[in-house]
């Protein structure tokens, strides 16, 4: 793990090279294995490969063009109502967000272990991201994680 921590860097230039399906599955499995409050898993991950959707996400994230360059973009949502069912207001306002952020971390570290680079994006318009990905009213986008191979 020490090597993975040392290799993890924010990469903003990606090659035009696809991520293998089995590697993407490993990344998503790692995110799914992340701990969560009460094991409620108050999070959802959207996998974006569509060029039009990636461009719209780029625009929603202050035109950070590297999002559009990445072959795969993961968008992590917190599900506050799921966490609130188990933990009330604190679940809604904190635990769901923690659940999503831990999942982002696990996904990114798994990607690094596989030789895949990424960059955590937190600067974006939440409402636009929700609209682009047709999220439910109570879903809150927490992070955008573009993944690919560094140029």
C-alpha cells in the first residue's frame, strides 16, 4: 500500500487509451467494498463513457477539459435519505457524504494499483451535474473522478 500511496498523483492529461472492462470492474468493486455508516452504503456511482455526457460534465466543472479527455469518468453521489433512515439528521448531513468520499478514495487507490491515473474533482455545479446525469432530487454529487492513463 505504501507504494500505491506514493504513486497516487492528480493527473490532468490522459492518453486516448481505453480502460479494460475487468480493471474498471476491480475499481468499482473496491469502491463498493468501502466501509459505510451502518453498512448502509448511502452512495451511488455513475460510470460515464459517453463523449457528450463527459463534455457536459466538463462544462459543469468550470471547463476542466481533462474530464472530457479521460476514457472513464466516475461520478459519486451521496444518498442522504438512505443514511437519514438509519441515523437521522447526522446521517443526512454527514454520514452519506463520508460514505461517498470513502468510496472515491478506495476507487482511486485501486486504480493507481492497476496503473491507472485520475484526479479528484470537487469544483463543479451540483445542480448541473444532477441534471446531466438525471439524478434523483435527494442524490447529491460529491466528486467526479476522471480515470485514464497519463500522457
